[in-house]
C-alpha cells in the first residue's frame, strides 16, 4: 500500500513551458468554416473532447477539484477528469461540467489568450459555449461572452499544454471531436470498474461481485453488483465504522475479505489519526455474523503491535498463514502462522526482500502479497517498487519447498510478471487480487493503476480488472494492462444485470 518513506501523493505533470516571446497564438489559419447548428449533444451523456490537431483530450490538470484550476490537454484515458456533461443554458449554449470536480469550464475574461479554467457553475456567459461545426464531424467551442474559441496554445501536441481562448480561426487546434461515452454493451465492461479505488479486493459470491477498496478514512466500505460493469455505478455501503478505536480508527487501507469456516473475515490496515500515519499502521480483522460478505461485522482482533501493511491469508497443507509487509531494513514480505483466522501462533518471518533492480525503482519495496493456487502449486503475487512511482509492478514467488515459513523454500521469478504499459496509458499497476468468473472457468486479476507517469500513491488510483491465462510452465500470464475505456468481454457465466 504505502512504503515507510512516503512520497508525492498527488498526480504530478510536467508543466508545459510557455514562450513569452512573440509566438503564433492560433492554429494554422484556414478558411473559416460556417457556424452551422447541426452539431447536437445528449445532455444526459458524458463526452470526451479530443483535439483534432493533437489527438489529446480536454482534461482537468493534475486532477484538481478547486475553483480556478487550469484546463489542459492530455493523452486520452477516459478518466472522470476527461469526461464532460453538456448542461443546457438555452439559446444554443451549454455549460460543460466535469464529472471529476462538478465544476464547469470558464473564461474569466474576454481577452485573447485568457486561460481556460474550471469554476463553480454560476451560469455566467463566460461559462457558456456553443458548438460550431467544422468538417469531419469536428466542432469548435465558441464562448458566449467573448465569441472566441477554445484553442490549444501554439498548436502544441504535448501533454499538459494550456488551453486558451483565441479568435475563431477554424484551425485544427480549435477543433474537437465529441466522443460520447455510453454504458457497456450487454456482456461487456470497460475499466475502470471503480474510480478512486486503490488496493482493490473483489470476490464473486452468491450471484454478486463484491468489491472493497482503500478509503483512507475511518470507514470500511463495500459495493456489490450482479455484473462487473455494474460495479462502476454501484453505491459504496459502510460495512464497519472504525471511529473511536484506540489503535486503528483511521487511515483504513487494503481491505480483504476471506471466507473461512463459513464466516467472512475482513482484514485491513489502520492506524491512529495523526499527520504522519506510517508509524501507527497495524493489521486488524473483523468477523461476519453469517455468510454474507456485506456483513454485519464485529471487531475480532488486532494482529500484532508493530508497523505492518497489506494483510492477506495463505492456505497451505491445511494451515493458515497471515501475510503482510513490514520492515527489516527495507520493506519486505512477511508471513506469520495462525491457529485460526484471528490468532497468531508463532513468530513473523521475512520471505522476500526487494533485492532485484526492478523491485527498487523510486524506492525498494515488497508489499501486497496475494495467494494464487493452481494444480497443487502455491504461489504469491506481490507488488514491488514504490507505489508513488510509475514503475510499481507485480512479481511472483513460487513455493518450491514444503514450508511456507522457510524463506529458502520460496523461489522468486527473475522478472516482473505485470508492469506499466506506456502505449496503453497505464502506469504503476499493482496491489492486486484474484477472482474466478461466475461459472468457474476463467481466472481474473483485479488491480489498481494510474493513468499517467506522474500519478501518486493516493485515492486517484482506479480499480481495473482483466482475464489472465497460464504459461506452459504453470505460471500465470497476466499479459499487459489494458487501456481505460477498452470494451472487454464480461467474465464467463455472468448473470443478467
């Protein structure tokens, strides 16, 4: 989840250096297309606006939610910060409201080169735009107050390039394609399945998918849906409130729920409500009163009294083991024997340290150990390198001996098994879990990732899922992380919504 040495927790983007000398401020000037009224929008839908010149999307810079935040262009990823709803202002004008912040596009002046920002919706004329048609189905966004067009400064094609207003020239850097985002077709889904969903754990049980993620507050929440696609809009329900607990009230991370002996045991990380939360984080477990993953739950036990993260349960040879991540000089994978789901019965051991170069990018880390079983083989898939860097990734341990507590009985794969894909705009994929398709025939991985190389170790990470296969040597083949918005077949045997 979070290594001992904390890093940036905001998505950072390299600022575009804007020339202050004389520059060409519009796009390549062309004959001005007519301002027709053929362009229409669905005010009930969300749109991504893709610039014709750069191919990049209109984007809330740095995932900001504040008034006055800058609007830029960025590689398309279909995140909420790139999704816009058209709100009718009458007379052919619309406000464009961000799905991420709830604020609308705004020019606060009528002057040339005024930067495009987001502000609270006041329905001012500076917040109203009409659509003027260009060829090829593209449109220009003309501001009601100034009559000027939304323009990419200097016709830049760079990520983070500033958007301004400029006289309507019809240049390609003033033309936008409106890409309507709809619900997934029946039998399909698109990632992310939860925005703002780090450290996901997903299980299919009794006809429903159940998903829990980090909240970073004093609640543990879960959402459920009969379809994977439905998780994206399902409501989070509080299944337990940690408020008032002496050690473990706050900063809730990495929840996992395991069905053991007919009850669900929900493991999580939480600490004291202090600014520097790292020294206080501990492992804890809840117990359900029955067989419903949604609970109700009661507090069962604290699991240790020293700093440790990312609990999970390994089952081997009829015994239970608690896996975690603690420090022995570096942040490493640990394992502890259990006599039952809530009672530690022996000393904690280290089974993997970040010794390989790909485990030490930005910061040396091993964390997020997750069990994986197939054909009698016991494996652990874990997260490596710093979660606040773009190279957070997955590694693999295989139990090649008989004793899970013995470090020498685990063999580490020399290469990562799942990592960033710049071409698909997926960075820092990690902290995963596994689930079976409803009919039990397919294996699936659930994980979180960032949409840019500057993404942080924070709540802006989103939950994604995809099917995986197996290599001939019995190891998992996770492939490459898919681009956000890609339509994928739903898990086999998925019930109707």
